[in-house]
C-alpha cells in the first residue's frame, strides 16, 4: 500500500510525501527485489530534487539485487535511472563502465544482448543538450556510436 502511495506521490511531484510513504514501505516489502525497487524509487526522488549524491547512494544500494534479478523491466528501470544521473552529471566515463558491466552480464546470460543494443541506440538522445564535452568524451561517444 505505502509503495503504491509513494509511487503516486512521486508521479504527482509531491516528493516529500512520496519519500515518507516509500520509507514506510521499505520494512513492509517481503522480497529482496521488492525492497530494491522501493529503494530505487527513493533514489529517484533525490534525483528529482537535485540531491544527486544521495540518489547515487540509493542507486548503488540496489544495483546488484536488480541487475542479477530475472526481471528485465526492473533492470531497465534501474539502468534508465542510473543513466539519467550519469548524463545529468556529465559522467561519460561512468556510462562507459556501466556498458562494460552490462556486456559482462550478457556474457553470463543475465542480460539480453538485444536490450544492450536498444540501450546503446537510445544513448544519443540522453547526450543531447549536455554541457560541452572534453575531447576524450567526444572520442568515446564517437567510438561508442560508430557502426
């Protein structure tokens, strides 16, 4: 109940109420993956209110549980949240590290290769509007998106 309430508050941009509801939901979530999803949403609230270090803390806390789960939808949610944060902070090197890690998950059949390519294709849109990049970041992007 609190998880859904928190989600609704988050979608309505009532971040203080969302945070309160999701924090109440955490101890009530029976499964590890459910707790991780609630924790991820708490991280998203911090992202939305501009507390990026706090958001990263929550994203990092949920990373292993979510990426090793069987839920592709939840994996995609985590990856999208993390990529949004990396792009917001212009952390191109972190994007590269994440894609290397995802590739290693593909190699052990914990992540579908098709989703990796889908993510790679969607990355261009994320980089639009970023502040000017350093030369090595442009080179990384060029090599990343090159056929």
